[in-house]
C-alpha cells in the first residue's frame, strides 16, 4: 500500500524541516553547494519562516521530506492585492509521478486564496519538460524574457 503524503506549511518552529527542505533542493537541483555551503543560521530561518511574505511547504511521507515548495507573497502597489511567486519546487526523484508537486501547488492555492492573492506565478527553464508539463496542466503559459542585473 502506498504511503500517504501530507503537506505541511512551515512555521518559525520548523527549523529542522526547513533544513531538510534545503537539502532536498540541493539534491534535486544538483546544486548542493548553493543550498548547503552558506546555509543561514537558525535565527535567520526562524525570522524568515515567521514572516508574512515567505511561504514554505513540505510534502511528508513517514516524517521524511519528499517534496518542497518555497514561495513569496508580493504586495502590489496598483491595487490592494498580492500575487504569489513560486521560487523553488522540488520532489525527490524516487517519489516523482505520485502527484506530490500538484499537492504542494494545491496547498499553496488554498493559502494564496486565504491571503487574498489574485494569482500564483512560476518560472520554468527551457528543457525542463516535466516542470513545463506540470505548469501547463495547472495554468496558462506566458512567454516572457528574464534578465539578471548584476550588482
């Protein structure tokens, strides 16, 4: 029998789950150095997790983090509303094709609606066909250009 997956929104007291979340992102994105080399301290993470603009969700199977989503709420200036940006979304390779990413996004949709957001948006890289397929199934594609401006 398949283990049930539960989705949990992290709070300031969930430092250990945030640590597992960062490890998962490093493994899935094959970028362990970025997610582990200069990992923020406990006080920083507690402040971030306790903020009203950061949303961290984990998918748990038998108390193990098998999926994770990090998002930011962006307050708009032109109207009294906000939008939610999915910054990172990952599922452990051994647990893909189980609906975990969709479950994480569905949980985020509920949180976003409770916060009065009007849209969730996410970026996907060309060539990341599984991500593009997931987001196409759940939303409307817009072709935009992305620029990084060096400091």
